[in-house]
C-alpha cells in the first residue's frame, strides 16, 4: 500500500455546487477530515474570479480557517503569466501538436482573454484548433474567460432588465417574439450562473425586491406566477427524483421573470438591496439545529453523560422523541441549552426587555436634564 501511494498526489480542480450554508459546512467537514488524515499530498486549485478580482479569503468557505492557516496547509499564490511566458508556452504546444507557428495577434488575444491564466489559455487554444470546421466560426468572445459577478451586481441586472434600443440592427433579434421592446442587453441565465447564487436564493431575493420596480399590479402578479413556477422546480429538484434539467428550467424562469413581465417599470431611482427577512428566520432555524446537534453530542456516550447514540437521527426526531426524557434526567444542562435557542418567546422577550431598558434610560436622562435646568413648577414640591 505504501508503494502504491509513493509519488502520488491528489489534484482537486473542481468542486460540487455548494448551494446553501449546509452544503458549504458539509464540504468544509469533508476537507477538514481529509487534510487531517491523508498521507497523500493534495493540491487544491482555486481560481475563482469575482468581477476581475481574486478573493483569497473565499478559501475559508471551503476549508476551515483553523486548518487553512495551520502547518498542515501551505498556500501558494500564483501570479498571472506574463505575455512573453504565455507566448513561449503556447508556441511550444502548437509545435508539438503540429499546428504550426502562432501569430503574435493570436498570442495577444489569448493573454488578454485569459487574464494571464495559463490553464485557461491552453484550453481556449485547444478549443480554437479542435477542428477545421469550428476554426472559422470561433470569435474572440468564445475564448474570453468568464468572471463571476458579485451577488448584488447580478441581482441589479436581473431586476432592472435593461434592453437595447429597438432599431433596425435589433429587429432580426426580436422578430421571433416581437412585443414592441428591444432585446435584453445580457443573457439572464448567464448572469445568474456567474453570480454563484443558488437558484432558490435568487428566487427569494428577486421576489422580495421586485415590487418596488413595478407600476402595474397585473404585471407584478405575472412575475410572481413565474417565481412560483421556478420555486416549484427548485423544490422538485432537491426533493429528489428530478434531473439537473429541472434546476436549469428554474434558473431560466426565475432570471427572466421580471424582464418578461415588467413592461411599465418604475422610474429609475436608488433602491438599496438587502437580504429577505425570511433569510433571518432560516438562519435562526439552522442555528437551532446546530445547537441541538451540539447538545446531542455533548450528552451522548462520547461525553460520558448518558447512554445515547449521537447519531440518533434527524434534529426533529431528537427533539420530539429524546429531548423530553433527557430534560427529566439532566434538567440543568438541557434547560440551559433550551434557553439559548431562538424562539418567538425568547426573541420577543429579549426585544421587549431591551426596549424597556432603553425607555428607562431615556426617562432617567430626561429627569437629570430637568433637575439640572431647574425646570420644575413650585406647585410640584
């Protein structure tokens, strides 16, 4: 076994779609276990670009910071290849593949479109010279490297849904669905895919903010019909039994819902985008599940508290079937854990207490001012 792994490495170039916080946490757990246990060197290539800028801190979404900055991991920052080095490498590949000498214009184009990413330039050149039939029809845009958009930049594009002016040049693009409007300035599906957002999250964001951009209730109702359809496809995909095409349908419907429905948009104005309030509820729900999972592990056999398997099942099953009995056996620890859970009673109680405290402090300050300024009627004494 030792001879088999000698001289081997594990190369990770792509990762699955981490569509929510739970998926990200699961991936971090997998990477943490792998890094701590493996004896095979692992190379993890991370080259995501957001609007032309690298964000190294995004690595913490994939690898826990305690592991990422430990002695187990070494971070190497690779600078973009210079134009001369890229040209030399591409010329060498072209010579070995029998393509011939590459022109200076071609090498310039590869360097600009790839942003100095050698791997992307090699793949783009392979695509360009894959066959003689495609060689004549491939333009510069096909070899340009896609860059990720920030979430709010992408949402702004989908909400405003700007269009090209309707003129002779755009008539050919719109003749199949002529509705009196010019074609969109962008590809909605491409914008959503480059945002890095899960389709379900995009549906929530767009449906939460879009009412401010409509002036016609019928048009807004049509947009919400589309969001409902997209949400149905998303739920069907995550419930299982549906293929990847189901999620692609949802992406297409959600990204085009506002552009299709909003024929009389509201006048342009600055409108701040923020997370939908339902996200806060979902966050508290996830935090509750984490706290229940921590309680379950702390009281399990590993913690020496009670003969309970820490992998008893779902959080719902644990709360309904085990927690009531554990509360009788270990009331102090269980009650303390429950008091820290998010709930309507706890949150509203904390809010009311905070509000009452603020009112008391304000009244005390007001009394101090009145006494200092001697603004008191003699009849009050």
